């Protein structure tokens, strides 16, 4: 449904995007992640036709956003980070206005507004002025305008920014309920939100893709184990580094003299435990605890960006 084909964007000597290629199939929820300045906003502006790429192309449903802008933009609903609402309008009038902009047939506007309002939880406030609504309802109104016209692709830039925990949870549930019907590109600095909503993530770093993976697959490439060993660090850490299936050893402070606590990042071969038991048995050192470490998306993100920087 969405295809970036070798897209680059340059601002003078600055490369905001560098040879970015990816595709998003119909119905998928894709999380676009990256530190400030990584290129997320540039990518979204190019996707929505607000910017032209310096090279490469972007298509939506086979329509080039630069060569066929009207056809491509008809398939997009967009919620920018600054929610585009008009405080003096009622929610109903605002959604009618959005429908008219998106070419909804006049006779279909009223029922379509009711349908969108029901989907986004706005039915009870349709006749209230947007300026009198809470932050959560204003954000919902912004999402609702993105769904007007039933676009196939929804682009959401920081849709939970500034919401309190309850509003945040409601917005997350709203997005999840709409997934499958639409292809959704979702950008957020709140990684727990991305983890809860998205099927797949792309991490941008200095304008390049450094990770493109389904969320479930992120943890299959490597695993992490926390070990507590009845032995001083100086004696055992060098041996742990030498284990074939161990990629990384991170020492942790235990507060107990003579014990070693560490997190081992291991490959997916399934041999790490066997190698560890064999090593400790040969050295006659007791293993006090062994437990898996469940990575958060934040852990994955930080490791990916740190590895790239290194």
C-alpha cells in the first residue's frame, strides 16, 4: 500500500533521509521511530506530499505522491503533531468541513460524520465547540478528521502527545480498534505506545533505516539472560565473554560481596544455557539464579541506536 523507493532528502549539505526503502502492506500498523533529527518528520512530510524527495519516489496504492498528487492524497488521512482543529467550530461542523475537503458526496456527509464520530468516541460532543473540549477530545477530533473520506492510509504523528494517562489509554485503544481496516503509519516518542499498537517498527537514525522488523521478531534474533553466580566477577566474567553463543555481557551490581550478577545477550541457537552450565560445572562454581530478561521496545531502540553510533 505504501512504498518508499530509494528516497533521499537533502537540505544543502544535510542529508535528512539517505536512500530509504521500505513498503507497508494493506492493513499493517507500522511504527516509525527515531531520535530527534532522525528523519521521521521528513519521511512523513514526503509521504503526505508536503515535501518532494531529492531523489527516489513514494507511492500509495501505486499512485506517485509527486506525479499523481490528487489521486495519492485521496487515499491519505493525516494527523500532524499540531492538531489542525478550529476552536470556534463545533465538532460536527468541523467534520463536515473535513468531509467536504475530501470530496465526500454531499448527501453522504451527514451519515458519514455520524459514523466517524461513533468510531472515534465523539458522538456525545458533536454539537459542542472544539475550543471547549478537553485535550483528549480535541485529539480525538483530529483523529476523526483523518478518517473522514474513509482513506486507506492513515498517518498519525505523535497522536498521544500531551494526553494524560487515561486519555492516552483511550487513544491507544482507538487506534488499535481501527487497525486492519486501514494501513496506519504511527510515529511516537513514547515507545510503550508503539509497542502496544504497532505490528512492525522501523527505526531511523541519521536519515538511515537501522532496523526494520516485526515486533515479535525483534526478540527472536537474540535473547537476554540474567545470571547470579556464586563467584567474584574477576574470576568468571572473562570466561563468560568467551562462550560461543554469548554476544554481550553486562555486569550488574548486587550489593553482595563475592557474587556476580550479569545480563548475557545470547544468540538464538538455544545453546547458551548448556554452554553456561558446562562452564560452571567444569569450574565447580554454583549458579544461584538464571532467568530470562524480557526486553522492552525501549531496550531494543537504545541498543540499535547505540550500536549504530558505535
